[in-house]
C-alpha cells in the first residue's frame, strides 16, 4: 500500500472540486468506467441500490432516470445540497461509509467508485459497513486507485507542478495492488468475482496533444459525462500500454464481489 500526499486535506479537496463545477448530467457513455461496470452488475429493476460516494451525481442520475430505486450518499455536504437543488426527486443524504445510517441487509447493490481510497482512517470498518448493509446474494462494485507505474507518474507530475515542500503535504489517497484490494473484501466475508484493471483518466489524457478535439481545452463536466476521450492517436498509444502492461498502466482497479446467500 502506497500513500499519495497533496497540498490540501481530502475533505477540502473534494469540497473545492464539487463547488468548482456544475452538477453532473447523467453519464451517457456506457462503454467506459464507471458506468460500464455499474451496468455489468445491475441487470434488472429489482432491489435497492446504494451509491456510496455519489459525488456530483453522474451515476446516481443515470440510474434514477432509468427508474431504479437508488439512494446516494456523500460526506461532502455541498455535493448533496447541489444535487437536491438541481433535482429534488433524487434520494440523497450526507453520510459516512465508515458508519452508515442504514439497517442490516438494506441494499441489493452497492456502488462505490473512487471512494475507499480517500479514507485515511477506517478503511476496514468501511468495508465491514458495506458488507453489513448489503443483503445476502447482493453485489458490490467498487474501484480503488492502483499502486503502479501510472499513478506514480501522475503523482510525480503533480508534485513537480505544485513544487510544495513535503512537510506541508497532507494525506490525499491510498494506492493498492489488485491483490491488496481483493484481500480487503475477502477478509470481511465477501466472495470476490473479479478484480479488473481499468481506466478512469488515461495517462495520455494528461497531455492535450493526445486528447480528442472536443477535449483539447479541459472541461470536467464534459469529461465526466462522456468519459476522458482521446484522439485516434491517443487511443492507439493507450491501447498498447493496456494490452501489454494493463496492471501498470491502468489507474484504478474495479472489483465486483457478492455476499453469500444464507
């Protein structure tokens, strides 16, 4: 496990990020992370869904518009308030994954994209809580920042750009290998179906030269709705990395696991 440090603490980072952009439209690209993986797990209208760490709402709003019964929680008050303001019909609330305000066996599906790696404390208890509120036979789909070459390059670029003294930096995110991620879930009783290397923001997207025409000037709302789109050349370069070294040039791992039926 490797820890990434940045100049802001994690709550300030996410508060600033969600306040700086408009509330998400529902995600439209179901061929990429995270919608691709959410749809792979959720295949019918039966059963309640929890999105833990719903953030700006791109996945929450997608399933809400599909008439799924979905509840979203996030620990950033302003993110929840913004979602309520834009659509009062959304079921959202401020919540903490380490101590959920739901009864045992409340949900058939739990989505947790980019959530657990933000926890400086309480990682084990957060996964125990996920297990507790999931019904027997239910499934969880979660992602975690990978500990590999790509995230080390990204962290190096960020540190170089900010040029901050190390002693002034604060916890930002944890980075885990696929094996470490799997073991966290197995330890509390989950049966892991799959752990897959995936791309949220491809490495080449960091450089405008490799982005698609619409994405040359970075627009976070556009990127979150469409995905981080590369040019033809960028896609070729990224696909070569993912073909030959997927565990080193993904930036996240996506896990799908289930709770054994009683």
